[in-house]
């Protein structure tokens, strides 16, 4: 296809888009919604990954002692273990204060002070390397006087499980919406094709190649896909940046630390743009296919 | 130039249109395909235009077996022939100039070439000054002239015409025939299906008469029918 044919194709695409303007707008909107959901899921997956890494890198072993445990003997034994970075003692009184504060009302547990305090004495142990945490916890659990050594494996497991479920759910929704969007593109382009059916027939008789006939429709579909995705990526980008800013300012969400690096976010947004454009193109090709058999 | 060998055509609905046709047409010939309605004239013309494939047999045009062309090659083949339709098949929302230019745009001609050759072609068919008009503003004869201008714009070696005068009055029909004859004298082969006996008898060109899907008669300087009208 030479430059003159390309000009013709571009002109035809513009004419068709103008003719079916509102249908094209609706199609673009559907693409925008479906890809915004897909993009939202991708952003969430990236952030979940980061959250898991954060949790893993800050893993602390909480060592809870029996009431009659020899506190200093346990500390000695813990310190003698290889891979221990720091050991901090948290007395049952300190533990109660921290717990009360976390509930938001220090007065709530005021009656549990002293002998009535049900919390055990504890140590917070940090490892020199995250990989050593599981082994250290195992060794500490075997020590006399230690009731429990926990490092939050349940939390990591729960995060993984929840993100796994959400992944499946969002992929399912995204695929359904994407199929719907492609179907709508097929319908929109088919209207354009029907409007130019006579022209297509004449073009075939005059020796126009399939690509020459197909190309204006392909451009039309890709334009709808591209515009829809552009809208969705801009909206998604703005919403995400607002959310990320507010999360960073929120003291309670300090551990979430949303992903803001361009290296991690750019592939998602560029990928979405390409995907939307591709969806538009695929829809067009499906639509034109049967009309080329003249 | 055209070699049709043992061609049979049965449509998907079971209707047989051609039954073992063999015919050879040389460069620069003017050939009428005549016969009653349903004799197979249009089917033969459309097969040569590679509109569809025969049920069996071979069709060679310009030395190429057109029944075995790939999709891409079909487009290239169609560029080398000019087609004239009974119903003109012009784009109503386009000007006369654009209708003729369309055939050039399809093959990727430059705008400069289009601007130079379209007026030449319109002049040849006697439509100078009507380039800006729309098809519905022209008479049937004039519309067929536009169709002719479009058919010759890419300088094809072969023109196939299916009942090009079917919708025209006798006087206009003769004008179109004179144009086709002029194109033919310049070296273009013309193959035309018609049931217009007056035209065929006046032109005195080769006549292939079909009946029930078979060649009944093939004569140089023939007439439509040997029976008196």
C-alpha cells in the first residue's frame, strides 16, 4: 500500500467515524470501562506484590513466654542463635499499653493492669536475613519457657490468598468486559461496512486488495479502542495518584507504601493502551472478514 | 488471450449454468456472447472476471490459470481487466470525476496521475464538462459512459461487459457500442454478453451463441440469429 492509498484509507476512516459518531463514543466508553477495571486490577496486583515484599522484609518474630519462664535465660539463648540481629524485650505491662493504644482508647483496658494483665512477657526478634526467620522461629519455639514464636506467616499467606482470589475475579470480569467491548466494536464497524457495502463490491471488481478495503475499518476500530483506552488510562492514572498520595499521608497505612515508580507503572499504562488499540483492530478484522469474499 | 477449456458451472443451489464450454478468444477481438435468458452468458462473463470459480474446467486469461489464483492474485488480475455492468454500479454520492478516479485510487495511482488521466478518459467517452456532476444527474447513457471511462482508465487489455446496453434505448445503445468499438480498435479485447439482436447484427463481429449452457454457434462476423425476426 502506497502513500496515496494510505491517505484514502485515513480519509475513509474519518468519514466513517463521523457517520457513526455516537455509536463510536459508546463503544469507546465500554472499552474505557473494561480496561479501567483491568488496569485497576493490574495496579492492585503490583501493589499487593509490593505489600508482600514489605511484610517479608520487616518480619519480626514475636516470642511469647510462659508466666513462669526465666526471662533472662531465654534472652541469652536467643542471643546465642546465629542470624539474630536484635532482641527487644517487651514486658507484659508495655504490651498492655501498646495493645490499649492500638484499640484507640487507652482507658478501655485500664482494669487489667498488674496481676490481672493477661498478656505474657515477650521478645521481638529481628533476623539479619528474611530467609532465616522461619528457622529461627523454629529454634526459639523449642526453647524452655517459650509458649509461642510467631512471625506473621499467616498474614503473608492471607494476603497471597486474597490477592489470588481478587486476581481471578478481576481477570474474569476484565475478560467478559473485553469480549463485550470487542463485540460492540464488531457491531459498530459492521454498520460502517454495511453503509459502504456497494462501494466495497465495486472496489473488489476494480481490483482493490483485501488490505486496501480492510484498512479504513481497521483504523476506525483501532481509533475507537485507542480513544477509549486513553480515557481510561488518564482516569485511572489520576485516581491512582490521588489514592497513592492520600495513602502515603495516612499514618495507619504506613506499611502499604503504594507503588509510584515509573518503571513499574509505565508498562501497565502503555500495555493498556496497546491492548485497547489491539482490541479495536481485532474487532474490525472480525467484522470485515465475511464481506471481503466477493 | 482467453482460453476456456471444458468449463462446467453448477451453482450451489443445483442450477446448472454452463455445460462443458470450450472457447478461445484472441487479443484485440470483439466478441459477443448471445443467447436467451438463462443460457449462461452472464455466468461465462463473470467466470472470466473471476467473480467466482467454475465447478470444473480451466480458464486461462493472459496465459494465467485464473481458477487457481490466490486471493491477492485475484486483485492483481482484476486490475488488468475493465468491467462494465448493466446497472452501471457507480457511487451515487461521488462526483463523476471521483467515480472514475476511484478505479485509479484503488490501484494506488498518484493524485497527479489521477488529475491528468481522468479528464482524458472522460473526454474519450464524451463527458467533458460533466466531471463535477453526480451520477443521478446524468441520463442512463451518460452513466454507462462513466462506467466505460472507469473501465478503461487503467488501460486494461481486456474489457468484459455484461449487458451494458440492457438499460438503454436503441440510439444510446448504439453510441455505447461505438465507444466500445473505438476502444477495441485501439487494441483492447472486448467480450460482451447481450441479447440485443439489433446491436449484434449491426456490429458484425464474432458471435458466440449459448443455449442451455452449451455453445450452439461460434461465428466470425456473425449475426444474432439465423432465423428471421
